[in-house]
C-alpha cells in the first residue's frame, strides 16, 4: 500500500493503464481498489490510481 507521501509523487494511471503496467486482469485491479490495496482518486467520471 502506498503512504500519503508516495501518493503525492506518484503518477496517476487509468484502470486500463494500471492493468497493463501490473500485467493483471481488470477484475484484479477492481478487487485491489475495493480492498484498499490500490488507492484511487476520482476526477469527473474517471477513476485514477497510483501504481
């Protein structure tokens, strides 16, 4: 899990970019988001996460 300092310096990625970078399926990305292991921010209708 990322701490707040790491999150401020991290690049925000879309869900699609995240699954490609981590080489995991879409369901796993959403499972990580729902469990709190992958932190996200919502900007408009877009959900962006740091990885």
